[in-house]
C-alpha cells in the first residue's frame, strides 16, 4: 500500500495544485517526515500545520509494513489524547481499509489496536508512563511534546528496541514549538536539519522539521490572519511560524509598540547601500543587515533584512561568518557598497589587546566601522519611536524581515526589563541575558549611527544610492522605486 493512500482526499479544486480530479495531496513537510531515514524525528509546527496527520501516517505505515510491530502513541492526558491525536490515528487506519481489533475500550475509545499482521498500536497518557510501558517498541510518537519533561523522551528511547523492527526503529515527537530553553532544542538543535550523534561507534540520526501554519493550504481563508490578530507578537512566532519562542518575567522593552502583524514582513533587498551592525559579545555575538530607503513622502524607512547570531566566536571568526552570509544572501552587494557600524566600545583597548573594530580594520578584513557612544536610553527611545511611527505613505517606518527570528523574539519581549522586586522601584535598564540583549543592541547601534542621521539628512541616502549605481551606464532609480514593486 502506498502511504499516499492514508491521507484524506483533497478538495476540488485543490488549493495547492489546482487539480480538479480526485487525488490525495501530501504536503512537503509530511513527505519529508515519512521519507526521512533519521531514527529520531521532531516536527514542530504552528497551529493547523497538519503535523499530527503526517506523524499518524508514518506510525500506521510502520505497523503495516512490519508484521508484529509494536508502536505507542502518547500524550500528557487521556482527554487530550482522545480529542485530537487518537482521532487522527483512527481516521488514518480507516483509510487504510484494514480490519483491526479494538481492545481496552474506555469512554468509547480503544487503547490497543491489533492489526491483521499482528502489529499492535497502544495509546497511553504520560502522567504515569512507567505503569503502562511495555518491554519494547518498534516506534513511538509523543504528541505535543512541549508539555512533556525530558524524562518521557528518555524513557521511550530506552524501550525502542523491538528486534523484528530493527531496521525501521523510529522515535517521533510532534509539537507546537517550545521556548528556546526547553529540552527539545537541546536534543534536536535550534535550526531545521539533521544531526548525527556517534557513541561507541554507533551513529543515530536526529532530524528537526519546522513548519509554518502558512504551509497548509487546506485551512479556511483568514485562519492565519485571525491567529495573528488575536495573539500577542511573542506567541505569533510559535503558533504561526512554527519556530522556537521564549518565556520571560518582567516588562518587554519594545512590545508595545512592536506588533508582529505591523512590523514583520518580507521586504526585498534594494539596490542601495547595505549596512551591517555589529555587537561583539564573545559568547553570543550578533550582526544585523539594514537598508534605509525613502518613500514619496520624503520619509526615511528602516528595513532589517537579515541577522546572524553566533556562539563563542572571536572577532576574526565572526567576520568569516558575516562575510559568508553577506555573499550568500546579498550577492549583488559588493564590499564597496556595504557599510559597517557598532558601538564605540568596539575600539577600546583592554588587557586582551585592541578592540575588535581595531583588529578587523587590518588586513585581510580591511573593515572601516562607523561608530558612536551608544547610550542605552536614547537608543531605546529612538527604536520605540520608529516602531510607533506610521508614515503617511501607509507603510511602517521600521520593518523586519521574517527570517530575523531572534530579533523578532527580542522585540516581542525576549529583550525585557527585570522583574521588579517587592518594595523596589522598576529597573530602568533592560535585563542582560547574554542573548536577546545582543541582537537588540545591534539594532540600537544601527539606529544611532545611521537611522538617526539618515532621518535628518536625506542627502546621506542619495549618496548611498550613487555608491550602489556607480556604473556610468546605469541611471539610479528614484529613492522610492522600492515601494512600486508590490513586494513590500
């Protein structure tokens, strides 16, 4: 049996491929899930992203393909297990067209399924998982793993040893994304892809799949926009974009006025000068890429197009990463049209030697940094004003590209003031967590060094445009041409 047959019939016309004949349409992330050769899989997705359907097809497919296989499907409580997860598994089994036996009925729900090939699927809550675990399984699924302690995953991996399924062992978790400090990113990583872990000569593959709600074309019209309109920015990234979020105590620095639906989009890279803003924190350095076009109203707009967040990098190692990302994501911008900026602290000399700006000014880097003494309070006020302001042209003054996930998190509340202590006044400086504060500082530095200047002196932008269009055979477009592409 082809696994495609286990998916529901697509509506006609299919919103994904526009076909009108009867067919079953497997979404890309579902195909990636069921085709993966990884032993351990995590699929993290927004609301309605159809991740559980893909997981159910994989589990049922393994049970049909391996006679005598044994699988377990888990969720934190039976009520949650029944209401969504088990219902989807039973629907997949019905589409498989096999006569199965339902055992251990409770409240009308079977908790053990026996297939004609002697494979079994059991459904269990995880509140007291030790009471229910059998000796060994060929596959397991944990739905909404964000609700689980790491011990649930560890206990199940210890039972993933069914001999007859040795070549097909699978441990799968599905979930709305947790915050970045949860055990899931620790095990599966923070970016989509595969990780290999070799211990005593044996290698296991872990794969992380992330999927946005937007990738499910079978949802009702307006579903995504309703989610965005009715959830705070700190939640939109998780429940719509399917990316790791964050949790914090205390008051957000920028939210409000930051609003996901207003300040996050997919702006094009423009044929103007590109600015990189650097924060040289060794443990978590951050660099952001910016442009400052003008609209027909003569207002300066601020686009944040990309970000890089590193871990334990010296200045020269950071520069290598930044040069590589610039070449990959901005191939049309040569070095003569890229400007760099940062805080004056990057030029200071310490007992460790010259600051990173000084070191990167030497060959082979040859970087020339524009810098200021960027005090916190006026810089925060400047960014807040840019977020609050809406231009008469109808566009926000500050727009961040959707791929700048860490900066979006920072603006949504990851960058925050400490929780005030009883009897003490609220802190006037944001909490330095060594992560979100660095990327937020990178934004603030660029605001102080370039946005403030460009807002006061439009000639700065005209000069930037001439730098980009330096060829005598190329005429520079008007500064507002970017607004007429329809891709704002």
